[in-house]
């Protein structure tokens, strides 16, 4: 969303501008976003999260082995900790819709075999 040259930038802006539901993500995703943005954009992003309809979820320490198992399961794919945290969150919450520019999420499945539905793809 921060990069106007991104292929799906306009789609992301439309989605987030028109979405009035609750957004839920993990602290790992916020960390990844801040690492990818230039410092001045990261601080703007952090302030915008506070004013938005985001709910941030902390992955409990006892769930870290489950994230490691996901990363092992998808070791042939670029699943990182943030990605694994979102798959874990989907499993824990039952929410299967995701809004991401990361095209890898069509590969990930929940334990019951249910696929995640990416709103951007």
C-alpha cells in the first residue's frame, strides 16, 4: 500500500479505504512491514495502526512450536515467521480471508485442509 509503483497498489488502497470491518493481524506482521518500509514511512505506519481498526495479536510462547512446524511443512516455500503467524492466527480464529500482496498464501492450508482466501489475488 505504501508503494504506488506496486502492481496492486490501487487495489489495496481501494480495499482498505472501503473496508469498514475489523482487521486482525499479528505483531510479527507489523514488525515485517516496519522492516520493509523506509524509517520515515515506518513511523507513519505505526501511528496509522493506532488510529485504525486493526487488532494486534501476540502469538503465545507455547504456540511457537506450531509456527516452527508450519515453517518446516512449507520449507520449500518462502514461509517466514510473519507468514506462519498469519496461518496460525487463521487456524486459531477461524478467519480464512486474508488481504496480502504476498502471493504465496494460496499454497498455505489450515489443518482441516481449508485454503486461505486472499482478497488481492
